[in-house]
């Protein structure tokens, strides 16, 4: 099972208490991956506000995902193999 919500909550706590920070290259990469996957998960659940929030938390790749989403209108991101594709509803 994949627990994106728990990973995102744990990452938020680590940021809040200074265990992880965005300045470290390794931490930034980890946080970006966690927040990006959680944003995709929220989108599949139809939680657009949370999707936008975690895309913004995910840094540059999150902003690219937001742009892709708005470019294609109402669509859901589906993960196939190792890449995300857009599926129209």
C-alpha cells in the first residue's frame, strides 16, 4: 500500500520542527517527491484545492504539474509505468 497522506503529514511535521529543510539538496528532492505524489493522489480523489496546495509545496515540478492540469482543463492524472498521463473525464 502507498500512504501518500501519511508521508505528506510526516514531511510537514519534519519541516515544522526543523528536521528537514528545503535548503538541503537531498531533503528538497525528498520533499518534492512526497508533495508531488500526494498532489496527484488528491487530484484523483477530486480534491482540487488540496491538489493546488501540494503542487505549490512541491516546487518547480509541482508548478509544472499545475500548468499541465490547467492547460488540459478538467482532467485526472493517472500514473502508468513511470510517467503520468492525463485522462479526460
